C-alpha cells in the first residue's frame, strides 16, 4: 500500500533480461534502509526488492508487469519516481494507492502556466476519472483538473515538477496510470466494467 507521495527519484543503473523477465538495478539514497522482499513503487508499479548492494537494489518485472506498464521502455539512466510502502501509523498525505498499474497513457499536451504546468493524457481503457478526483501518474498522487472520456489533465506545482520525473515528461511519452480504487469499485458495482 502506498500514498502516491514520491520520496525521491532513482536512476536505472543496469538492465538484465532473463527469459520474459527484466531485472532492473536502481540507485537510490534510501538503499541502506531497504531489505530483501520489501515492496517499492517504481513510477507507481509495486516491485519486490530481490538484491541489494551498498548503493543500489534490484527488482524484477515479469511479462504481466511489462505488458501493463511503461517499464519496458526504461533504459540505463532513466529517472524513476520511488516510494517505499506506507507506514501504518503515518499520515495519508496523497490517496490510497495500491501500486497496481491499471494501464498506460500518452502525454498529449504540456502547457506552462506562469509558475505551474498543465499536462493532458489520453488512454484507451474504460476506466473513468472525475474532476477533482484522484489519479496516480507514474506513482504521483494528483488531482484531476479536466475529465473527459479517455482523457484528463492535471496541474503540477513547481515542487512536484522538480522533485519527480515530471520535468522530463514530454508530449508522446507514456506514463503509468492507477485509477482511484474507490472509483473502480463504484464503477464495477454500477456495471461500468
């Protein structure tokens, strides 16, 4: 369980393919606090730590993960939003995030707005957003500004722009989306999915 509040960005150091799996070695400042079998969200995708060094750790993405996320497009040097699992006695600053990516979306517009940025995304699934509702983009908990069928926009404050990998995001890039879990249950109960 996560909150969508990115702790830091890590950098992909190495990529090793093994059958359909890909092992990603990631550098991060909190490596000395990790342990094997711990969950860490990578651009919103929950992955298990399988190996540790002094300044890096390794996670494995299987075919299911690679098919539903943007992890397959990572390369050495990719900057990744990271969040360790939620501490149960802490504040829930973002929203309830499972680390289970629903689909990817394409960035269709980036608009500088005199101190903030507006990003628009399009996706092909039947999932829904609502204005002022929650959405997780690359592991970042955000508020939906404009909500349309299969597209939406969010606005980014300077802190989020600089502290996450949003400052590297451009039109045409694919991002991981996790839709609000409460909204998904409501949609299912109403027969939307």
